[in-house]
C-alpha cells in the first residue's frame, strides 16, 4: 500500500532512499518540490531522474487535505475545516493582520487533557495527527491563500490537541517548518508551541528543537489549577515552574504564559499577585485571554474593568502583560472553541 510521503522526515526519507539504492541527498530535492514548490505530482519533479520519479510514484502519494468548509469571520480570520482520510475532521485558523498572517494549527483530533473550560477537551481524544497531516495544514493553506492576503509568517500550535502529547510528530513538524533550505522556511522566532504543561516534555523539547514556548497556566495556585486542568495533579505548579526555569531558552527570548481570565475563578487581585510571585525570576511575558464563552461551559468572561485591573497589577510589578482578545469568535474559531464535527467520524 502507498504511504503519504509527507509522513517522512528528511532523515527517514534519506534512509528509505538508501535502502532502495538511491543517494540520501535526493531527499533534499524531493522536500524542495513538496514544501517550497508545492508540487502535487512526482512526475513534475523535473530535476529527478525518470526512474526515481517512478520509484516514488510506486511507493508514495502526496495528496492534499480535503477541505470541507471555510468560514470567514467579520474580523477577517478564516476557519478551515479539513476532513482526513479516515473521516475525522480538524480545524485550522488563519488570522490576517496588517503586514503578516498567523496560522493556528491542530496537533490531534480531539484532546485527552480534559481541561474544564475547553470545548476541544469536552469532546475527548480521538487520535494523534500524523506528521503529514500537521504539515499539510500549513502547506495547503499557503497554497490556497488569497494572493492579496498578508504573507504567512507565523505559525502557532494552539489549535485542537496537546502538541506535546504527540511529541515525535510535532518535533518533526517543527523541523520541516523551520528548515530554510528545503522545508517551509519559517523563522524559529515565528513558530510557537503551546502546551498544557507536560513538564518532562518541556525539558526535552528545549533539547530537541528551537521554537517559542507558550505554557497554558490559567491559575497561579494548585488548588484552582487542579480544578481547571487535570494535568496539574500529575505535574503541579512547582514541577511545571522548575521545568520552565530549566528550559533551554535561547538568549533574548521569553516564555509566554497564557492566562485565561474567568470571572470569580482566577481574576481577583490576589490571583494576580500570586501570579507575579510564581513567575518571579523567569523571563516571561503573560498573555491575558478573556474567556470565550460557549454553550458547554458555565465559565464567564470578567468585565472589562476587572480584566484591566488584573493587567495593571502585573504591569505595576514590572511584568509584560498583554490582553489578547481571540479572533474569529463569531465563527467558532476562537481559542477553546475548536472541535471536530464528528458527524461522519462516529
Ligand atoms: N493544548 C494546548 C494547545 C491548544 S489549546 C494548550 O492547552 O496550551 C489553545 C489555548 O486555548 C490554550 O491556551 C487554552 O488555555 C485556551 N483556551 C481553551 N479554551 C478557551 C476558552 N474557552 N477561552 C479562551 N481560551 C481558551
Ligand atoms: Fe486540550 Fe489545550 Fe483544550 Fe486543555 S486547553 S483540553 S490541553 S486543547
């Protein structure tokens, strides 16, 4: 049976080629065709010998994801719903800004982490995405994007799923995304991975690849975080913070801590002061995300004065704290609103 060539890393494709008696460096040319030149057919890879093109054709396919629907928000963001070969669906969200665009991609179908506030979590876990499915979201949207749209320069792994729970595929995807020679060529400064806080894998990630790290914190206190995020029972705040302190953070970079503000849950001045203490000594910036309400949850967004009060406590203590309103709320594309339409997926 043929396999998706995009499930191969440069290294594994090189090894496969060698096992067929073909020089490994041909993998560079093949990657170039797939990711830089957006080739669909092996036949079009004109600097490869006819024999090699036939070998590739016999063993691999190079399909695109099936685009089921797109929804365009009033703020300009676009939600793409893709149907995978086995019938499951995933979503990716393109967010155009003034001079560039950011794409939010998924790493799993569903999510096993079960955070109390998140709609993706409410649907449970279905399966990991393959390397090819992760990369295809970027490759296909780049190919489909309006030529007039601001250039795609930023990738955030903040869609459906917990990226560090699909570790091998996600690390390989980051390698292709940031490979300037024959991959998708994104700057390592412009690729961000957001995690629920799998502490041992945060440390491993710092050893394996260059990427911006974002940690979904949402509480500065174990008791509250236990209630919101089950993972906190496995990796409580002291373990998580020590992983963040030990993370191999490149010079002049900071870890982003995401903090969803939920009324009466984690938005008091005392919570802000605890957050300041928790992040003391870490090169950090805080993204404050006013909660996106949805029908499956009783959590509420605080009033604007309460949100601004929380921010000013952090800023008065010298921290960088930015209020980030999620885009695409009107089309269900905002943080925590993504979910698989599981009609056919069962
Ligand atoms: N699993 C990873 C990445 C995907 S979740 C993680 O949790 O970090 C993406 C982000 O959406 C997380 O920061 C999460 O805290 C946030 N989020 C989830 N539900 C939300 C909601 N209803 N409103 C605002 N942000 C939400
Ligand atoms: Fe999963 Fe992230 Fe949602 Fe938690 S917030 S359930 S880790 S997608």
